[in-house]
C-alpha cells in the first residue's frame, strides 16, 4: 500500500521499503529511482574522495529550482553516529552520502515522497519506548464499597471517618450543642437518602428501620421532624430559615419526606413560605 502511493508496482514496493519502528521507509536505490522517474536531477559529491569529511547532494526540481544539502563527520559526531557499530564503522563514506541525499530529498522533493522518510536516516534514530500509562484506579463507588482499611478515610455514611482499627468513628467526638435559636440539626451518622432502602408505605416510612451498619446511628423519623418544623417555623428568624434551606442534611430529610408522604412535604413547604413572608 505504501508503494502504491508512490507509484511502485507490488513487487518493486516489497524490494524498496524497510519497516522500521512499525513504519515503512523508502530504502536504498528506490529513492533516486523515484526522483529520476519524476523528472528530478541528482548530483552528489564529497569534499575529498579519498578521505571525505563532508558529503554534498544537490537536487534540481523539474521547474529548475535547486536544493543543496550537506552532511559532515562533525554532524555525525554531534548525532553520536561515529561510534555506532554497523555501517557507520564499515561504510562511513557511504553513510555520509545517504544522509546528505536524505536531507536534500526531504527538503526538495517532499511533494513526491509524501511524508515517507529515508530508511538509512530512520534506522539511526534512537528507539523511544512507549510511555507506561498507569492503570485506572477504581471509581468512587468501588472505593466506598471496599473494605474499611482501603476506604481512604471515609465510608458511605457521611460525617464519619475510618479509624486505625477499621471501625467507623464520628468525625467530632464532642460536637457542640446548637443554640436554642438555631434550626434543628440531625445527629451525626445519619445516612443519605440513597443509603437506605425505599419505604414500603407511609405508615412505615416515618420510622424507617436502621440499616444495621455499625456506627450509623438510628434512622430519623421524618414525619415527626416535619411536624416539629411546622410547629416552630412561625417563630424562626430569616437567617434560621435560610440556614435550613441550605443545610445538606435537612435537604436529605426533606427528600425522604417527599418520597414517603407527599402531603406532609407540601404542608412543610407551605409553612416555610409563610414563615419567609411573615
């Protein structure tokens, strides 16, 4: 397929390409043959035929433009090629010629090469190994579901931490008692709505059973919670109502209330609106 892009017949392509680092590269006499077939002219020479230190290559395009490139022993030394085992030890003159030719062809006949590199140049590239990408770690759900010693300091129950012994401990062993004019705050260790099973009916929902996990604390009676709020809201200050509407735990309770007793939830919403307007 690579040869077909450059106009080579199948068997000619097999003879004219070298696969290096997984990519096909034009090789050997195929490069000048390709350029000559497209009307290019190539002239190559050395500064000293017996002991060359620099190779020259001039390519003349069909429109007459000339592109000349060189490659010297100093260039090879800077590229750490002179000490390499193989052609650079055995055929140094030839390798200088191939490098000058490759540079001139790539710069002067890129429209013919179509991105193909020259094998004699590419084979001297240092192989770059693939970067090791770390395996993706488990997502949050998997980490929460794992054993306590690998749960990274927290578990599915909010406001609890994992102690060194692997047991759930409250994040604050001596919580402050809220002021009398502050909105009610649920006990630490209450579960989020998604942590408990859906209630079967309105009668059992108001007093949901604890989930049995050690350290989670008793479940909250959302019906009694709502009745208490409806009773107290007329006496609340605006900042207390604002705190209620932004408290995550209070919002979680209200979500459970809506799922279990929609009428009670609407009554609570009405009481909140009335308190805000009053």
